[in-house]
C-alpha cells in the first residue's frame, strides 16, 4: 500500500491544480458524484489521490480526463498548477455559439418612439 504522506484529498488537489476556483466548489463537484478516479465513481471529497491516478470530471461543458503527475504544496500560479497533471483527453474544437438575435424593432418602444407616436395621434379633447 502507498505511503499516506504521498496522497492528498481529491477536492484539495483539484483546487490546487486550478480546475475549480474555490475548494468548496471542487468538494461540491466530487460530492455530486460527478468525479471518477481510475474509472471508479467517487462521492467523498476526502478520497485520497496519488501520482499516477487518472481523474475524470466535468468542467463547464467539457469532460476532463487527466493523470495526476505530482502533488502540490499550495495553490500557486498557473504554470505551477499545470505541472501537477497531464492532459489525457484531446482538446475538443469549440463550437461557435449562436449569436443573440438582433433587435428587429419590436417590443417595448423607446421614449423617443412614444413621443413621436403621441404627436401623430389626435388629442381626445379635440
């Protein structure tokens, strides 16, 4: 069995490797049953990971597959965090998001439009 000093909590490692902005977000992702370690589902943030483990978890709209290369001492800058893992999933081409529909003039009129409309209508008293 591996030395416990060479293992770290899964939620802490995901946070140190900068996959999640806060440690509580990484713990929620693990608790939700969305993470797998060596293809086994994990539901506890305290699950210990070691170098060589393969992690699968969702991040945004993508599913990340990575191999733990090293354990971090702290949450450092991005180059330091990228040295903690090896990417196993190929980069997916980004699909272009459909553009927001253009304003076609429908909907609520602007104040200027209302003034023009009021000028064009005859007064009820006339």
